[in-house]
C-alpha cells in the first residue's frame, strides 16, 4: 500500500496562510471612491457647463470625488450620469460613458472637474459620446431658464485597473426640487392683515413649500414709516421651526407683546443652491393687541368677516394705526353694539366706507 505523500500535504498546508495573505492584499487594494456633490434645491447650469462651448466647466463648485488606495495602482475612470425628470422620463447623459486615460493612483487623490476637462497632465478624457436627445432637452431648457430642470440626477464613478477589471466605484444621487427659487412660496394664513388680537399670545399659522422656516415678529414703532423699515430693527421674536405650520407666541419669550401696540410678522424659509442659500419671505402683516377695547375688537372681527371691500378698508385703516373708539350712532341716534353688528351684516352687498373723526 503506497504511503501518503506527506511532503506535498505539508506544502499545501504551508501555502494556505500565504494564499489568505494574498487574497487579503487583493481585497485591500480595492479603490475607495467618495463623491462630493451637495444636495441642492436649485442648480444654476452656467456653473456646470460653459455656455460658450457647451462643455463641462473647468471649475465646477463643490463637486469632486476622492480616490483612496493602500499602496499604488495604475487605473482609469469611467464616469457617467443619469437623470429622471419630473415627468418620470429617464435617460443616460452619455451613451458612451466618459473614459479617462490611465494614470497612477498612489494613496489618496482628489479629483475635480478641472482634471476631467483637461486641466491635469496625467488625466484626460479619451472617450465619450453624449446622448443627443437628453442633450437637446437640456439645451432647450437652458435657453429659457438659467437653472437645471427639476429631477433626480445620479453621478457614477467606476474605477478599473489598467489591463484588469473593476476595482471600485460609487454613485451619488441628487434631487433637484425646484426650477427656480421663485417657485418656493411662503403664505401667511392667520392673523389676518390688521387684525385686532384679544390676547398677548396670538397663534400664527402659515404654509411653506420648505419644512424649515423662521418666524419673525417686530414692534411697529412710532417712527417707522413702512413694514420693510420695521423689520430692519431688533425682532421681538425670531424662532426657527421645522415641520410646523403654526405657533402660539410663547409665554416664555424674552419680550412680551403689549396691549395697545401694533406688530409686524412674517415667515421666511431658505432655498439651497450651488451659489449659496437664498431666502424666500412671505408678505409682512400687521396685527394689534387689543385687550380692553371690546368695541374695537367687535368692529374689526365684523368687517373682516364680511370680506371684500369691508375687510380691505379695515386692513388699510389698521395699517395706518386707526383704532375704532367711542359710541356708535346712526343718523345721530346712539345704537348698541349688537345693533351695529346687525346693521353691518345687513350691508354685506353694499360698499362700506369707514370714517374716523
């Protein structure tokens, strides 16, 4: 009976640690890719594409990627992008992805648009073919608008070893939510313009296209000539809110609202773009704190409830700081507040003009 070949068996057992080490080295030599492309609500196309040549700009802001490897390797890159427009049509931006020349990667390297557009000696795009239909759609959009169309854009970077296979890659997805900052709306609901509030803790409500907003309240000082001038001062309240569309003036606020005074309020949100953050602001409304003038409160509520010219007239007078006072009369005859309310309700179909003496 032949004896087992022990030297060969021992040799195989001895090679196992070496094989494990070799496989670990191969796995460790994988290239790590990190794509830096911030999420924006709005993107200005001119910062990405040279409008005179139609080619990728040599200095795209805040867009780059980092390649990292333990050791060194000769590699090349394959870069592409996909887009899904708001109408759910999709497409690839390059029917033949952009392929770079081979270059040596040692340790970590930071790649920018300048590298891909020919600004670096050892990296050049040697092959690519644009998707003509997608290109035409983007060009037609760019002729009418300065910003990218709404949609989801994904950028992929794949790393290949020279003469070998894929050794790394990553994909980054960016959701462009707005075609322009002007699309973002912030609308005030309550208090109404010029409203008389019977509490120093009014409840504000609004709608906003963005979940993050800041609510501002300013006092209307005697020297103030316009709402725009008022909001250049120190706010009574400035509070940042997320996923809220209502807020009651906090009792713990450092500055309280006072009876007999008027205040301006508005809500502001932010729109992120590749050129920075742009603010979107609602209209500026005035309201008054009236605690001890039931007559003024009744007139204000009644005229505002009528809507149309009555509410508009009341809002104009309130902006001027007018507060109804005294005893109501009709043709020189004193009437009660309930009689006045009934009279005003009966005049819904008439033009109402309020006069103050």
